[in-house]
């Protein structure tokens, strides 16, 4: 059963009672809520995700709890701790999404985690590391709307044993100008409501495609490490990047690098070694998608040894 198949009464009963258990890739999430509108909003974003039972150990547990004497506010409790106190009720959905990000980043260390979007095509995955504002979510959403499979919008989950990428295809979080940009570029994409007035401005979510959700246990091989930079008015430009520079830059986006110690360096090094590395400047989404699609046709040629991919020792000094 998937969440959209639950009757409204059953959905609310679960959220208000023992919780709604649902699976997102390798994670089992338990959500409880006294805010019925928020429960329905979350259910709409996760409509295609499988409902699970309470007989397994959960990875993430969140509670939306009403504030005493403050009707328009709530507390968000994440994994037993008060994470966000006294939040306006109308912002419950985006705050739950941020809480889920935190839980993945701070608590799920069976994976090596990079701050990155990840998409897949033909069995090969493209990883987009970068800080907020670099355009990784916009690029991820554009590619997913054109047939690429979503693995993740926020966190690349690398298996520390074999280096493969695990999907966790949650809704893609878009902010401010990116919201209307994707609505215009992909009018048939399923989008959630817009939430103005958050700490990040206007936020909306692009709902994962049913295919991405259905293939949420299908891992992918890393093929490209691409550092995007959305630049208004710029023509798409894919610039080859040395392995050494990619290693240093990607390391700055690793959430749990230090916890893995020396093994973390080896995992990241192996990941970079498996990928062709680029900086990607873009603005026009049609051009950006075309540039990314061309990579799937030129993978073999792009992986030939060349000076541009040589290690630059000075970057390690």
C-alpha cells in the first residue's frame, strides 16, 4: 500500500495515534502530528511512498505537537528532542522537511554523506555537490522533469563498502526564484504549495516521479561529479576539473567525513576516482539538460586519461 491509497480518516488516525510509518529508500520514517492540515500536506508530498508497519526499528521519528495556549504555533520534536520550538503552524510542512534533512545529516552514519543532489540515467549517477544557492536543486529538478531518475535532492548516500549510491528520493526543495523557474520549465511536474515567509524565503517542493519512488531500492554507480553554478544569463559551460581540485571541493561538502577518519578519505578518493569531474555554469534549463544528456553519450571518451584529469600536487600542500 502507498500513502495515497489511505482514506483521509485512516491517514489522520495514524498521524494522531501510533504514527504514520513510511519508507523512503533505505530509511523508515515515523511521523506523528496533531495538526491535521500538516498531516494532509505531508501525505500529498509523499503520495507514492510505501506505507510500512510499526514492527521495524525506525530511522527517523518526528512529532508535530501543539503549543499550549498558542493556537497558531507548534513544536517539532525530532528523534525525541525539541528541534524547532514555537513554529507557525502554516510552516509545518517545510519544517518537517528540514528536520528530515537534519536527521539524515546528523544521525544516519551507515553511509558516507555528501551535501549534494543526485540523479541517474542509464545506470550511471551524476552528483551535484554545493552550498545553498549554487543551483543544485534547480538542476536536479530540471533533469528529473526530463526523464532522469531522482536519487536525492539534498544528500548523496555513498555505501562505504562498495561505493555505490543509495537512493532516498524525497521531494525536491526549491526556493525563491527557482520555484517559478521550474513551474515554467516543467508545467506537468507535480508541485506542492508555495510557503512564503520561511527562514529561506519562499519554499516549494517538486514531488518525485512515481518511477523514482518505485526504484528507491535500486542503487547506482557514480559516474560524474559536477559542481553547478547557476549564473543568470550565462550559456551552459561544462569545464573539466582536475581530480585533486574535485577531491578538495567535494570534501568541504562531506557531512560525516571526520567520523570515518582515514576511511573517509579513502571513500571520497575512490568516489572521485570513479567520476569524471566538472564545473558547470548554466542558466538556461533547456541548455543545461542538453549538456547533461550529452554526458551519457560521451562517457567512454570523457574518461580517457588526459592532462586535465591529472593530479595536481600543489593542491595538497
